[in-house]
């Protein structure tokens, strides 16, 4: 990472800005007055970034007794001014610094209420950043954004922290760390954006369609978190999802200016659909920001964020760009509570290379790979890179390679935020294989890969037909819940190409109904697209499902039903196609932490059905790991005969714990252990166990 100063050709080298920081710390410790500190800070900012401190509002000294120094923000920044309150000893004077910042913020807000400001209290070694909390036009409090001690932090961290408030360098080479610093929870951009999103949420949260999006999101996340998440998490997810949408849009389009009309097309997904990527951005849970009452403010907000993103050369993204900001926004404690542990790149690559080598020994050729708990897509992206390199090296045409990957590298996760990031990473990993105008569907789905909709029967004019039914209760107003159910024939789910065209038919019919509110016309649109794909009784079931969606629209619940249908049935479709390899890092969470009452019975039944416990051992259920159930279920549902499953598992499955004894027998489904990598002594990695198993095949046991 490099930084430059004005009036000099080229960038400062690492050694040069390290020297600048070291010299600055020495000068700061020798400065014992406010004027001296101000001079030292001014010198630092000019040498590193080519910017100068200036008096922001002349005459403020008469009113407040002190001058207001700061940096006038670029038009590209979401915040307008950075205000500095300089102290001799920040630890001793922090409360006074905060009082002064509140006074400054009040004056700035009264003069220009539409502008956003950030304050930094500092003794020019320690820096603490704050944003104002404003209620009814009054600054009532400060919210801390982040802090840094440049005498203790590394020079690169110190410079990057400061530059996240200044954003001085154009066309920065993007990195995951840089994105986290400039747009993550400790950044001013995040603080201002989330505050604005909260304001927008308060204005539309009671709208039926918006409330439904939140409710459906919360139900999904209740499976992930074990308990119902808070609105604050929904706001965080909305911010991160929208940031990801903007980054992928700017990378694909190559736009170097931000236009509101194009921005809206990106956020609705229209841009990506026209580009040929059908499901990169769907009408998901986070589309509430496009509600007509707030869409103009939301577009202005994210237009400013997009201008900041233009500082990157996004054509150079070549890694899991979102991993660090994802981990920061979804706090470590929260991720670990739900059993989500980040898998280091080296461990992902080791897992895949060992699995591919074993597959080559057994079968030759290139395997189809599924990650049933794909998270943000680390396993998927590494698999794409490995298979792409191999297939292109064998002389395959890029179009052939693209076809194979889209069919053979597939992910599922119940967390909608993770899936959107995984899809974005998937697109970046495809790279040059993407062809403008060619329609593709990214094979990453929002669904529970271990708990799928049940088969039932329904009556049609032709007789009974087997269907997969999805039922949901939604708020019908006045605290009343109204049940709705949609059905897809089992036979349709079994044909991937047919199901895809049926979903497209639903989308076209819903778009028609939203535009003209003509039910008959919508049904005709659906009929023209789908009636020749299915039998009469299948079409009757599908028409009934479309009628239910139209009724939901009429009831003011015009949400994301087609999005739900295109995802929730994916595990059934994938189970029917089966895979050569199932890889990944399943949830590491003990059953006792699953608080969702409606979900608790399911794992209990599954634990007994896979003989992981005897009927007289139910007292051990709370100690069971979801990872072991996930392992057995994934192997049985998705893995073809003589396929390979390779999971990163908690090391406790190797110990003498009673609740893992039955799991280690590998009887249901019947499997044979091939290889274990025990990571107990790897530092700083906590206890990882990498397990390779081979279904229905006997091999020698190797431990490395």
C-alpha cells in the first residue's frame, strides 16, 4: 500500500511514510502546547496526504471561545468536513474534547443541516473519531466511530486510518484490508451511512411490504442465529449488501462517474440482468431502500458511497475482497455464537487440493463440487480458480469451462447476506470467462441445505399430484397472522432447466401484474411462457401458486415471493443431481444454543434418524454438534456413490466425548475414513480438524 504527498512525483515508499510517522511521534511528544500540537498535526497531514488544516468557520472563536480547525471534505466524500479538537493529553482531556466537538457540531448543523460532519479528538498521537447524534435539530450526544494510537499501531495502519477520513489517493489498488478500513464499522463512511439508513428505516418500517421483508429476513436469520435478530443487524446487512452491489456494478460497468439512473438500475438488479447475470442481484430482503417514500434519499446516500468507491481501480480485484469487512460488520462474537468460523485461505486450498488429488486417483476427470454451507464463498472461489486453471490448461474453450463451472461449482447458505457476497465473489472469480450478453445463473442459493420443504399431495382436476409446499404466516395487520402457501410440483423441481424457465415465467407475470394490475393478463403471460413446458395438472398447480402471489400483492405484501421460490427449492434440485465432492466448513454450534422453538425439534429427529445417539442417550442431545448432523445429512443428500466429502470439523469429534462415539462409526450413511489432518498444534489457528471421508468405499486410514 502506498501514499503520496502533493508536489512530488510518485508515491511515498513504505520506508518513507514509516519514517514520517516515527518523526511525527517524536515531535508530538516534544509539543506541550495547543499551538505546537496544531503545527505538528498540520505538518503530518500535508506530508502524508497533501492536505492542510484550515479554519472552517471564521468567527466561531467569538461564539465558542476557540477556533474550528479541520479539513474541508472532497465532493466525493459522504461527509463534508473533518473537524479536529486538539488536546495536550487526550486521556486526561477526552471529556472536554467531546464537549467541544458537540458545540462545533451544533454550529455546523445550524449553518448547513444537510451536510454530514465527523470530529476527531486528538493529542496528535492518539486519535478518537466521533459522529454527532442529532435529535430534533439538536446535537444531544456523540457516537464513537473508531480510534488509533499511532505510536503503537503499525505505520500502514496509522496512515490508512487517517486516510479513511481524507480519502486522498485516487485509483487505489483494492484490497480486503483497505475496504475494511475505509468502509467498515470503524470508518466515517459506515457511521454516516448507517445513521442515514436508520433514519430512512424509521420512515418506512411500518409499511406492510417493508415490514414483511424484515420479517422474512428475521425468520431466515433466526435459523442462523438461534434467536430473532435485531433491527440493527438488518441495517448493517443492508449497508453491506448495498456496498457489495455497488462494487460489482462499478467493476463490471467500468463507469467512472456516478449517475442516479444507472445506480438505481444496479440496485434493482436490472443492470446485471441486462449484462446477462440473471440472479446476482434479486429483489431481496434488502430492497426496502427502494421504497418510493425514501428511494430518492437512498440513491443520494449510496451515490455518495459510490463516488468514494471510484477511488479504487476495481478492475484489479483478485481476491475475496469482502472477507474482512464481512467479518468486521458481522461481529466475531456473533459469528461464533452461530457457529460461523472463518476458514483461512491456506486451509481451504489444502482441503480442495487434497480432495481433488484423491478424486483423480479414483475417477480421473474433473469433479462437480458442492459447498452446502458456503458462507461468503471462500471454498467456491478457490474451487473456481483451481478448476479454471486446469480446464483451460487442458485446452478447453472458455465457453466450455464456464458451462462446467456453472453446473459444477455450487453453493448453498441460509444466510442471505453471505449468499449475496458469495455470488459477488463468484462473479469476480469467473473473471474473463464472463461474456457480455450471455445469460447465466450463479449457482449459489439462499436456503437451508439440511431442512428442505416436505413433499405433500394436492388435488387437481386431473387427480392427485405430489408437490413441495412452502407455507408462511405473514402479518395481516392488527396483530393478525394470515397463512399463505405456495406449491411447486415434485416433477418440476426434478428438472433444473424446466424449473428455471418456470421461475422466469413467474417473474414476467409478476412484473406484468405490478405494472397494470390485470390478473388475467398476468396469467396469460405466465401461460405463454410455461404451459408447453409442463403437463396440464402441473400447470394447474403452478397457476394456483401465481394466484397466491398475486393475492399477496393485492394485500399490500408485494415482497419477494419469486426470489423465495427460486431459492428455497434449490436443495431438492441439487440433491437429485448429486455431486462428486461435497466440501466446506459446516456450522460449529452445539444444539443447546439453538433457541428457535420451531427449529429445535428438527435436529432432534435428525440426530436419532442418523443413529448419532441411542434412544436412551437423549440427555446428551444438548452437547451434540450441528456439524456432525450437517456432515451426515450432506453426505446422504448430495454425495453420489463413491464420492468424497471433505469438511473442516471441530476437533472435539476426535476426543472421547460420548456424544461423538456413534458419529465416528460412519454407519449412516455408510462411509469409510480416508484421511485426517489434525490442526491442534497450528498457531494461531484454534483447534481445526480437517476430515476426509469417502462414501461407500474402503481405504486405509492415514493421519497427518
